[in-house]
C-alpha cells in the first residue's frame, strides 16, 4: 500500500458553521473537496499521527464513499486506530458517547443533521473533540484557515475496507475496528433510566408511536423501545435508515412530521408520540392532542429530571441557547440553580458540562441533552419523558397543564424564511443592527420596546468571547423577538425569527400560539421590514 501526496489548491467556502461544514452533496463529491476539508481538520488538530478516532454518520447518500476516503486519509497521516460504526453508521449522540467511552482523541461525523439527503440534497462533515462535543470555535477557525492555504493532501492507495463485518482489520499500519453502532449507546441509556418502570408502563397498555423519519435513530429506537422495553412491534415506524430519508425531510417538527401529528391529534391516537431527525440528535414530543414545544420540553424535563435514576440527586444547572424561550429559567429559579444563556450551537454547552456547571441543556431547534454525552440526544429525551410518565402516571397534556399552572406559560414560535437572497438577508440584519441604540421607547404594532441589543457571550469557564449571536428586541410585558441568520442551510440564507410572550392567566393557556403572539409577529415584521426586504408575505416554516 502506497501513500500518495496529491497536489491541490484552496477551495472557497469551506468555512465550518455551528456544526461543521454543510454543502450540497454534489459539492462534496467534486474532486478534492472532501479531501481538502479532511486534511484541513488534520492540520487544525496538529495531525492524527498515533491518535485514535471515531468515524460514523447518519447513512445519508455519499456517506459510504466518504467514509472510505476518510479512512485512507487517516491511515496515510499515521492514525493508530479508527473505530467505525458498522456500515459507517453512528448517530451523533452515539458517536459522542463512543469517543468518551473509548477515550478517543476525537471523531468525524458525516451528517447534515436535519437537512434532506440524496444526490441533489445535502451532506456534511464535522469534527468532534476528545470530550465528545463539537469542535469549539478556536478549532473550527484553524480548520478554515487551513482550507485557505492547503497545497496538498495525503491518501493511502488501498482497496475499500469491509465495513459490514464487526471486528478488527488493518489499513496500512492503522487498525480499523468496526463496531455495533447501537449496543454501547443502549447500555448507556439503561444506566440512566428506570427501564423496569418503563416496561411496566408499556405492559399496562400505554401506547407509543416513534417516527424515525427513515433516519439513523430507527435501529436504536427499535432495539431499545421494542426489543428491550416491550413496546408493541408497530410502535416504531420508518425505522430503516435510507440514503435520502425516504424522500422526506428528516426534521422533527409539526411541518415535516405531519403524519405523526395527524395521528397524535386524532381521537384514537396513541398516548405518546415522538420523532427524531437525520442524525438522531433532535426530537419532537407530542402527547395525545398535545404538542410540546422544544422550549417547553426542556423546562418540563428539568422540572422532573429527578424522577430518573441518573438525575435523582438534582441538577447542577441548566443551559439553554439564547433564542430558546425563558421557560427553563423559571424552573432553574425554583430549583435554586443557574440557568446559563449561550449562543446557538451545542459546542457552547460543552464547557459548562465539563466544568460541572450544567446537567441539562437545550435548544429551541428540537435539541435537548444532558451531561451523559456532549451532544444533543433525541432518543435520550424520549426516554426521559417516558420515565417521567411512568412515575407520574398522568398524560402529557396533564403534565403540561400542571407545569404551566406552576410556572406560567411562555408562548413561543419560530418563523423561518428559507432560501432568502443572501444580500437581502444581510442588509436586513445590518439595518436592524444600525438602529439598535434608537429602538428603546419606540413602538411597533402597539408594543413598546424596552431594550434592544445584539447578543454576545462570555464563556464563564474559559473566558472566550462570542459576538454577533443574534439581535434581540424586548417589549413591555415580557415579550421578545430575536432575529438570526441560520448557519444550517445550503441555499441562500435562512432568516429565523423567534417570537415569545409570557402569560400567567390560566384561562389563556389554551390559546393557539400564533394567535397569542399575533402582536409580536406584527411587531417583528414592522421592525425588520421583512416583507419589503425579502419579498416574502409569510414564513416558509412555522414551528
């Protein structure tokens, strides 16, 4: 086997976002594109010589070919070992756990998360560091710099490694260990939760529908929910991972998981419904006739986490991303712990978790997790909900009514304007940014602005500073709107508008969020000139 040095040159646009580099699949398949980025990862982490890495992904199109390239590049650069999920499959939380369990130096996850997959859709690559979490900004900045100066990469000339068979083989001088992608993760879940209580819940006739959305969580959910906990065979649907996710959009929200929503809102729907995304790190929770927003889910899990064995001694703290509603803050105050507000991106939670400052974390984009790994974890959230339901013996709707009765309701919604012209989106944000100091005291849609700023974060653990993390506008009465440009899309820009108001009158807890938030929605449109600047009369997706 020969190591070949391949001359190359920088390719524009290889700047990692909040969760690695995401582009159209066809872009990644261009000559040198994947190789340039992988070599830049090696450069950013001071090489891989003698190191152990974890490799896996969500099974999307091109992942099988990309895995072989990454393996041959790791071998060429002197890596000692790569641990690979069978078939190059590992959910993102399972990969995080594998890195931590094996004491690996880091890992590469091939995924574009909740984005569609296929030859005309999206692909992604991200690097996770030794704590199992996404590379921090200091590392991704070095990756980007390396992409701008790269002149060559090394790759081993060799036949493909058979990733279908569990066991060890060699690739040059490097060991390749193919592992069961599910078993270690399933063992971890059994340590965290009261599986006997959940078994009893199902044995008592409790019904469940888990929609894996033709994505990576299917095998994990079937093994744990059906084979281990005894849920009926038909409880897990769309459970076979597909390279194009069955032609669907593997984003667990009421829009893309409409079939699940329709079933859960029907008179004879199951007691509990859930869905997870492409790489298994996001979740949607639905009770019979009751959709739970991700922000509310984080708050409920925090308030009830002590009912699960892993969290019986309480929480060290809670962390949420800035656009996530303040519902978790109210729980943290009642528990006497700190609620940290961070920028969007799971990597910002890593320091808090490593330092023991937070136990549970969450983002409004359907991501929740805890200190068991350093990624959000969709199936973990489902199991914690099931553990809580098994102990409290009430419905999801009753849990929500009780929670709002104690803490009030943070009405919340996110409006996404997708594929917006990038120049127009940036001009909208720049205009808002230029008016921030003048907004206090003005009115929009009858609401008075009390404050406006651009969120910045000073990490309490390492002192790092992250600026430009979203524009916030606050109104009298506790309402709020946040404007951000998302880094997860691959076409144009996605403008995300986050809308929130707070209500303590229990007589108003059943109002439709879009009705309750109508003035905030109008105020957001007026302040930013959304229709004029984007040409959009309404958002593409409302969650």
